[in-house]
């Protein structure tokens, strides 16, 4: 059985995904055969593996960091929120039902009869999750596991299948990541440890400080005091790194009116920039579709929620969503639908992706996702959509604008295209384009031809850079994550943890779990 390590966090967005990916890239560069793992993920940002399984996109990114093909074993349970209180449960890459939070976590009053999870209790999934982890550990030298939220969520510990639940069952050492940029990192480290049971605390080997700015020598006294209080080592102080641009997991971590990434803006090749507005629809999914656009020199991408923000856009993207009908209502309520219709009538470019494509059509029949029945679409494309109980999960390959295109599909809606020009299994009418394919803009040649067409339709003297490779840029970002670990973490100590497990004799910090 290969070695293992669990990366937990004091909070969501503390940096678990980044650290996990960084360790994977650092290890594979050392010649270690490594795989990522996350027992349960909650995200609308998902990916389709080559075997047709849906997993969290963060785990697909971590697999790329490890230079291995992503599989369902790496993320056996995926929750896709449909509202504040319910999620679709995806087990081993396939949807198995829609559950309320109460039902999934096993509280009184569980899910409706007939739901596929026995009793609706999350702990019923611990066995399958551990089986996946064991299979990976049998095939790889090391498996780097990512936790979720905080391991000290004491109200959920009994049903935990992603943090200390799997750490205890698989005897994994745990390193806790804290975001010092938010403040309170020492209290977070101490409090997280002190709220765990003695058995769980025995697995917590130490900590990693993330997003540090400033002089490390000023932090060192606090690190020493933390060691005195907890008896635990700090395995790294990672600096704040701008513009990493990795796939997000839990939500849209950018300002609605800000830039997509923090990286330095590259000047355009042509005389004009190209302005792209992305409608920030509710339950937005796979917003990473526009990352490849933002990577182009001279392309400015903004997420918007008001009609006046579309007026100066050269291209408007209506992205994927877990709630197509809800997004359609939102566009109408805010006046964005009328602005989209005006743009289409004026011949100004609009691109709909997946759910965004569906709502641009004439009619939607939905007795599955929203259960709204018959709903009129925006009528910008000659398409009728019927929602099916089964989910389409595919990795299509095709051609558009004379270029090779690859993508992936994740949708319940089945589109009947009634006219227009064929476009990636969707259609195009004038300057309005629609497709179910996520990820198509990562195909470099197609992206350039598409942006050239958008620039012509918008009357902009924009020229795509001839040498932008999204794949190369992604590899550079993953190497930066590996560099963070190699240069700022105690890699010898991390290797010992992965190979030998938790250190013996770690002290108990009272009070422990209630």
C-alpha cells in the first residue's frame, strides 16, 4: 500500500486545493507516482473523465498536476448544489439522486422515500469512499488527499467521509492549512486541533501557513509559540502568489465587476482590446470555460449582473448553470434578457454554453431540474430543449471554423436543433452561437478563429496572439504550485509523513471534541 497524506484546512478556501496540487506536482517531478483524492466534493465546477464519469474540476486539475489521467476513484462523491438546501449527489461519476442537506447528513426527517442513498445518511458512503482510496493507494506510490471545509465541524463529525473520518479509517497523517491573509491563523490552528477528539488529534501532524505577505522572520516567533502550545511542526510558510489561475472548487472567487485573474494584463497584438462580459447567472457552473479567453493578450473578461454592463461588450457569454429555468427568470428580472435580444437583433456576438445555450432557445420542457414544465426561452436560437432524467456525460471531439475542437458535456437538457448553421452539436444564427460543449475554448486554433469572427462582428481591430497555448499556460501554473512547495515547505518532513504516517507521541490539546 502506497503512502498517503490528508491536507485539511481551517476553513473553506484556505488553500487545500492549491497545496494538494502543489504537493502532487512536486512529488511527480521527483519521480514519485502520485494521485490526488477527495472523498466528497461540493462544487458546480465539474469535469468529465475519459470513462464518462463526472468529478470535481479541482481533482481533474490535481490529476494534471500529478501527470495522470483523472478517474472517478479520485472523487467518488460529488455534490452539485441546486439550491441553498439541496444538492444532486453524484456517486462514482453518476448522479444517484437529489437530496436535502438534512437528508444527506442523516438528520431527523431524512429524504423522501425512494432516494437511492440508504436512509440518506452520508456515513453509508464511507465504505465506498475508503474502497476508492485503497484502490488508489494500491496503484500509486503516494495518494495526496484533500479535505473539505474544516475537520473541526463538530456537528458533522459523526458522518464525516472527507476529513478525519477517512484519516482515522485509513490511518493517514493530517496537515492543516490556514489562510493567514484572512487573519487569526494561530487561533485557527490551535482551535481546530483542540476541537478534535484524542484519536483524531493523534493524526494531526502539523500545519502549513498559506498566503503570507511580508517578512517571514516576523512570523517565526509565533510559529515557535504554536509549536510550544500544540507540540506540532509547521511544515511550510507559503507566500501569497498572484495570478495562479487554477480551477476553483466552491464558487466564483472573483469580484463580479473585477478581472477574472490577478495576473499582469498583456497588451493586445492588434490595435483594439476585446471586451467580454459573462452573465453571472445563479448556480453558475464551469465558469472556468472563460479562463482560456482571459488568457489571451488583449482580451478583458468581466462577470456582470446589470444590463448596462453589456452595452460596451464585444461578446456576451451566457455560461452554464445548474438551474437553467432559474437563470432564465433571473435574466428577465434584471433586464439582461431584453439586452441580449437587442444585441442579437443588432448582429452583436452572443455565446451560450450548456445551460446558457438552452435558455437562448425557443422553448424548454423541464420536469426534471426545476420541474417548471413548459417555459418559453429567449428565442434567439431555433432550439427546443427537453430535460431528461438521465444526464449526458461525454468527451466530444469535432471541428468548427475549420479547426479541431475538444470539449466535455454535462447536462440533463436534450436540445433539438431546428435550424441555423451547425456549431459543435449546437447551432449558430448570425452572431448568436450556442453549444453544450464545455472547454471548447481551450482548443487554441478554434479559440483564435472564434475571436477573429467576434472581432469582425463587433467592428474591433483585435488580433489574437498567434502563439498563445492554453495547455502550456496551465502547465506553467502547475509548475508554480510545485515550486511553492519545493521552495517554501519542509519537503523532507513531508516525505517522512507520507512514507511513515503520523509522528508518535503527539500531545492532546484540551478540551477535545464535545
